[in-house]
C-alpha cells in the first residue's frame, strides 16, 4: 500500500521535487488518551473564557440566552466531534490532526486549502489567548489612578498591550521550541492548578454568605473616569431574575453587544475540540484516543460552563458581571486562586494553539502542497520537533496581537473555526455518500455472543444527517456572527482551492471526488437506456484506433473537436499472447496514455487490449469499449499508406516510453488485407467508419492554440466519386446524410464555428435529361430542412465520367464487390484526384464518401490503392462511410 505521507508530485512554479524534500525523522509516539487528548482539549476549551468571559456572556446576554448560546455552540461541536470520531476510527491517523483527516478524505485541493485555513484559525486563537492573558495581567498590575496598590506599576495603552503580548508570546515560543512532549506532561500540572481554581470558585459562594459592595472604574471617552457601583448578593432569587436577559455596552470596545458578538466571544471556548487531534503525531493510538478523549473532554467542559453560568447569574448583580470581566477574583475566598488559574489556563491554551498550528503547518510542508514557501517548515530537530514550523507560527501570531483587544478579533477566530468544522463535517458526509466499502459498513452484532463485529468506521454514532446538520449550522452561525468575515474566509478558501487545482498535485491518498463521481455515474449509466435512443439526440461516439501517439496527435485533436460532447475513446492494440507472458503488459501502459490525454488536453478515455492481431484486438474494443448506453458508434482509423510518420513528441522527454515512429524500412504491424478487414468488421457490426489522411498537415488543433476558424473552409463531397452511376440519382442515401451531419458537427466546434462549409455536387452538365438541376434543388431543400448553413457548388465532371471503365468483370470470386473496385482505370482515378485538387485546394479539411470495402480479401490492395490515388496530395481528408440515420427534420 502506498505510504499516506507520500509527497505530492511537483508541479507549477512553486513545485519542489520529491528528492529535495526533507524526510522527517521517525518520532516515537509517547502520549496516551489522558495526557495527549483529554488534558490539552480541556485546557484549550477553558482558555480565557472560563475565568475572563463568563461574566461577559451572562452580563450581556443574560442567563437564558447565555445557555442558548452554550447549547448552540456545543451542538455544533458535538456534530463535528461525531465526524471527527468517524474519520479517525476509519484508519491510521498521522501527524497533522484535522488537516490529515480532511486531506486524506477530500483530496489535496480541499485538504490543503482547509488545512491552511485551520492553521490560520489556530494562529489567531493563539493571539486571542495571549491578549486575554495580558488583559488579566493589567487587571492586577496595570496602573490605575483610583487605586493605591503598590503592585499596579505597569503602564497601560495600546502599544504597551502589544509590548506585553509580544513578551508573553516570546515566552510561549521558548516553551514550544523545547517540544510537545514536555508541554504535554507539564500541562497535566496546569490542569490540576486550573481545577483547584475552579473548585475555589464553586466553594466561595458557600463561604461568603454576606453581600459585598464594589466600586468599579473605567477610562471613558475624553479621558473621563466612569464609576460603577456593583454588588455580590450571594444566592438570591431576585439577582437570578434580573440576570435572565438584556444587552449592554462592552466597556473594552465601547460597542453595544448583540447575540452575534457575544456568541463570537463565547465560541472561542469551543475551539479546542481538535487539540487532541492536532497531537495525533505524538499519540500512541490516535484512532482510539481521539474519539474517546475528545468526547470525555467536551462533556466535562459543558458541565463546568453550565454550572458557572448558573452560579454567576445567581450571586452577582448585572453591573458586576458586565463591568468587570475578572469578577471571580473579587468574590473568591482567596483571590490568588483565580489569578493563578487565569494565567495558567490562558498560557496553556496559547501554547496548545501554537503547537497545534505548527503541527498542521509541518504536515502541509511534508505534503509539498504549497511548494517552496512552506518547504522550510518540513525541517525538524533531532527529537522530531518541527522548530521551523513553530517559528513560522510565532511570526504570524505576533501579527495578530497588534489587534490589541481580545473582543476585536474573537469574531474572526470563530468564523475560521466554524469553516474548519464545516469542512470536517463535509469530509465525513462525502465519505458516507460515496458508499465506499471502506467507509460504509453499518453496526451489526453477532447472533450468539451479542458482541459487535468489526465495522468501518469503528465509531458508528453518526449518519449523513448529523454531518449535513453540522455543515448547515456552522455556515449559518458564520454569517450570523459576521457576514463580512464569513464571505472573506470563503473567498480565501476558494482562492486556495483554485491555486492548488492549477498546480495539479497528484497524490496516492485517494480522492473523495472520484468516489462520488463513480457513485453518481454508475447510477446515471443504469438510467441511460439504449432502447430509448432517438435520432434527434444522436451524437458521435468515437473509437479512435491509435498505433503510435507520436504520429497521431493532430488526428487525436481533430477527433476531439468532432465528438460534439459524445464519447471519445483512444484505442490501442498491444500485440502479444497473455499465455506466453509473465504479466499483462497493457496494465503498465495505462498511466502513460492517461498522461498523453492530459498533455493534449482532449476529453477522451483510454482503452487498451492485448491481442495476437490488430484486427482481432479492434474487434474486441468495438464490442467491449464503453458501458451501457455509452458505447462507440463510429470507428476512426488513420490511413494506410506509405507516408513516413512525423514524431510529434520528438523534443519531449516526458514521453520517452512511447516507441519511436515507424521508418520506411520498418515492417508494418498489419497488412493491407487486415486493415480492410477491420473496416469490413466495423461495418458488419453496424459501426460508422472514418479514415483520416494527411492530418499531420492540419494546423491550429493544439491545446494552446486560439483559433475561431474564420479563415477555414470545410469541403464536403457527399457523393460516391468512385461510382459515377450513383451520383446521377436525385435521392440522398444514408451515407451522404452522415457526411453532411459530421461536417455540421465539426462546424459547431469551438475552433471551427466560424469556418465556411461548401458542398460539392458532381453533375453531368451535358446530359440531355438535365437531372443535375433536380439534384441541386433536392440538396438545397435538404440543407434548409436540416438547418445546415452551407453553399452548394456545382462541379461538371463529364470529362471525368468518360474515363470511367465500361467493361465489368463478372468473375464469380468477386461477387458482391462494388463495381468501382473492379473496373477503375488509373486515368479515371487521376482525373478524380485532379478535380478534387482543383476545387478543394484551399480547404482546411475535406469530407469524402468512403465506398464499401470489397467482400473478398484478395481485392483489399486494389481497394486501398484506389483510395490512395484519389486522395493523393489533398491535405487533411476524412473518408466516411455512414450506416446510422443521424438526421431528423421533425420536432
């Protein structure tokens, strides 16, 4: 099986070759569920909201709306957690956490763009936690004219806030450079400290039984000091009733709060659910640890927040909650408990975000999605710590702290996280809808032991309904919080998608888009009923047989224009017998041919076969190519002549795996009898046949060529020029109509839509019955009914017809052979060729009537020599024999 960390193949201006990539050292996995998932997740979800924004939420939104926000937020993350658990238990999860899961589920384009967005979200979150920590520091040590405390020595102001934040961020950087393992171990001690702080908050209302009065001051507009009287009442029904609803002004920003702005701040407490997933590279068993640890952590934090909301709204007046976000210190039995808890929770959340973001960036660099700009982030220390990625992350987080206010960037952080959560839900939804066997087994139990059997994924408490609901809830809340941020983030996501798409990365991860396409195509192919085919909706479905693509590229490009949205298959016969070979050589060639399709930019499938002869292989392809109602109805062959093929890929080393073109001395792979036999076989199988000659002379069919065909001419000779007796009839046969339709289809193609179409009618002008006048009127009426824009040219060919042989051989062996193949003099053939040269010399392409091949193989060489003589030196020519009715004049 391919390694899931196989670097992408380098493409584009930023591409790096796999040889130059830095191969990471194998890092031992040391962390279990508790230390690797539960502890960092709990600390990330507590962060600064637990101690510094509980009063903000309850004080501005009230208890009822606060609980509604909490319920909405935890519903969103719970739905996302179900998706995380499903994906993480469906295979081995490596470093990169959420990015790894999304990229390996949705493919490099979606995974890379969402991964970078999630990285930016973690960077912004790190800045938020640092600003929260600085806010807490200034609440204790910041200068305050109204206070006489000797500890308040730190100057306050925007630039001082940025300075303090930079110092704190530098401390976080130094810890993260040491490594994630040490932080994971010390984080348990931090969790113990935070837990003790929480217990002190819950115990304090029981110890403080008497009400307390506080005087709160803020710096208002115009340097005036605003003073508020606030109270702690203890458990009180009136206090609880007053705190049920209502919004006020935020003293830190001076703006009136609303549901959206308060929810944006409160949701930052829910952005830590992937803290454990981001440590997947250090977990002993990530597939088991991530679901279990994340669910436990989320349930624990939900209970803590609900109890805190009820406690705050029942014991503190609204003024205290709304005007002092650090009010827990005022009402604690020992205020330093809360102070230490704030510092520890904010500092650990910042470290966890910085480490998690650096791990995502490191995974992006290893996959080489963004090429050179992120290449250094793949470098690791001897212990496996991606220190360059940590430096990248620290630099961006330093930019975030210039916001200066926590509440100012909370909305942006929340929007980024909601978009990332929606992407995780989308990944799980896509896997479920794709119905792939590796992600579609539903839970079941054995009949006798009642033990669950192995399922895919192992975690089964999810469905496509939960995934879809998670996506919709994330998107709705994004636009409720801030429509501008939401729109900008989605635009950024689309730009990243386009960038990765144009770089065309190729990976061994598997693409969910391919699974979804397969699922839908199979369903619609079953609905495509051949019994319901109608001539009104006919379109060419072409099988083009290619001996060597080096000499056939112009014909391939031309047929791509001719298909008109129909099926286009490149067929190739590899000569050999599987019984005498150790393996199938055809399988090794498929990727080369698919690369050819990509290089030429044609919309074609590839079908290769192994056969003892080209004729037998072509029969196989005509029978089995396609599926259901999408099967070829037209066979296109290159012309069988003695021309020396040109090498289209002569200067392109990327296609060195294709054999060199045939030289004049080289033996042919098929004889003239076999070639004509292929034509006969196709006609017997009711397939239309086209023979293309001189298409190497056709210009302007390459992928990069821009041409509208204004200077081009399409000439159509709809009558059988090798049988003059057939041209005298006024009726039009099926083959002639097929020629007209194919020329009309070409005229609709993008590079031929402005080309002029000319139809040539050969008439015997000196004939006494004047039948050619009737023939001309018949064709004019036909073109009008068929809505074909073309000019009709009358070509007198009395002198040519006079050279047509009069003696007909009645050899019984030639029974069933068309007369032109029996008695066509060289003078007649040359005259027909001169007539074509005279009238169609300036045409870009010519459509000629292809006579039915002889019934006996002994006449194959003569048949081909006649076709070669008639078309000699004409330029790009398509000889067509049509069997299918393709025109309709009715609605």
